[in-house]
């Protein structure tokens, strides 16, 4: 339905109110200047078609700086392949032609179920050729015909990918969550965790799955560990449980910060120090403790004690490693708990919430900041690996994963020390 002038005015007013009340201003934006920008662009926003209105609002939000800032309709907006098909893509050149190529394809997701493989080039969607200049996006609740080829541009085939319908909530937009965790063992003693998402609003669901996976790996004799975070879309507090397995004692992972504390100033050393809750009861008690208090805290590991793989851990990351996975990676790197291999992470490290602003539209805003154990903000900065290794899209289709090969080489060197 077309948006009338009154509806658009109400949406813009609601956005202003939510920004004033909730926005975490990591970039130090001048709100007065931003409000003036809204006023300058309002005539065009009221006069254009609905598509132009949506694009114009998104441009205004981008002017706020920082990540996790999105304007979307609950039933009409398209989302990245990670959030719909459970697969990431990259624009790659092979044989002199630039194509969108699949990198991380999560097991059990819509793309994987349709037979999409890492290294497949996306030639067309529903018969329309994919433009190299436009990131492909997809609508939840739809079925798409993807035309695929090798990166070299041969062996064409069509697959049908059904994207499930999802409803958005205050915690997350209407995305298709990938399977959180898989584990395996590379004989004789290398454990592998592939983590696409830290599931569960409090992290307890992920914690249970992780505990079971770690127990199984140790029971099978694993004394080295590769943690594959490539393509991880972020998620919940569960990342802190994984951080706790990486060290023996109770040490700082980093600290959260609310917009109020950011505005009024704070002493980091005076913030409450809170260990990651070990179970649902502890999580509820922790929430109760801060129900009526500012939620700026230093998050600690649990003190899980020695593990057979300590000192022999490799983290795999890439440009689609997001949010909570970046918090984990920076923690491991700062405390020398793992060797990080791959490419720079995404640099999307803020906590967000979604707010209804009318007309079926939602506003996603960063509502708290995250700072490393050294007091640094990662948002917009990324985490740089110890060892930079990229995949080769032209050979990925043949199963040649250069990043995993380097991880195996490094972990062999760590074990021999």
C-alpha cells in the first residue's frame, strides 16, 4: 500500500523519538545537525514513492554512524543471504569475470538444502542476471530459482531455494536463524566447532549445546580445537560460555555500556563485574539484580578450569564474522588464548533492539556499546587475524579451503611445542 504524507510524517517523528531515547552514539554524532538533516530532506521524503521514502530514511540512519542501524518493513523488505538462505556471498573475480560467489553455506539452511555449495557462482535469480554492483537480497517467505555455475562460468544448473517466512521481534528482525552449532573430530585428536550463531536470548540454549559438544569431543580424545566462526551472524550472551572454555580462570571479556552511561561519563574500573551465568537460574538472578539498575557491566568468564586443548586453539574468521563472534575473537586475541586465522572480521559490534515506528515498519538501533578488555570499541574497526589467509573462490568449488588448511597447519605446530 502507498504511504500517505501523514503516515510518513508520523514514521519520521517516531524515528526521532526512538533515536533520542535509545540510540548508542558510538560515533559521537551531533544530534542537532542530524535533526536539521531530517528537516532538510523531509519534503523529498514526503513527495517520493514508497521505495524512495524507504531508501531516504535508510540514508538518514546511515548518517548516524555505527552498525546495527536499519529501517525495514515487517513483510516487504529483503535481507542478506546470510539472514534468509543461511549462506554468505562475496563478489569475486575468476577468469576475468566478476560474480557473486557463495562462501559460507550453513548445514541445514535453505541454501544447503537446495544443493548450493561453497564456491558456486550466483548467475541469476528467477531468470534475472545478478548485477556485480548490487548485493543480492531476498524476501522471507518466498521461493527463488537460482541459476548457478562454477566460478569459471561453466556447468550451469538451476536450484529452487525456499526461504521460510519469519516474524520480527524486539530482539531481532525477521531473519532465518542458522543451525547454531556443529562439532566433529579430525582423527586422531583435533576437535572442530563450527558456530554460525549464538542462539537463545540469554545464551542458555547455546550453552547447553556447547557443553554437550565439548564433552563429546573430550570423550573422543580431542586435545586441540579449531573454532570456525566464518559467516557467524552473532547472537546472544552464549559467546561468553565459549570464551570461558578458552581459559582456566575468571577474567574480563569486555564491558557493555548503555547510552546513559556514555552520555554522563563513567569509570570503567567502578563498573560491576559479572560472570557469565552458568544456567537459567543464574541468568534470571543476574537479570533481577540489574532490573532497575544501569546495565553497564564488565562481563567475566566463568572460571571453568583447565581444558586439554588450552594453548592449542585456532579461530577461523572472515569478513562475514559478526558481532558476538567478533567479541569472542578480540577476547581470544587480547589474552593470547588462540591463534586467529583468516581475514578481517565485519566490524559490527554493538547491541541492538528493534522498535515499531508505524505503517508496518521497524527501526533497528544500537542500544548498547561493547568495549574490549582493553577498553577499545570494535565497531567499524574489525579484528585483524594473526595470520591472514583468504580462500580462493576459483578452487573453493573443488573443496580446497585454504583457510582450514592453514588452521590445521598452525594447530599442528602448536601441539608440537
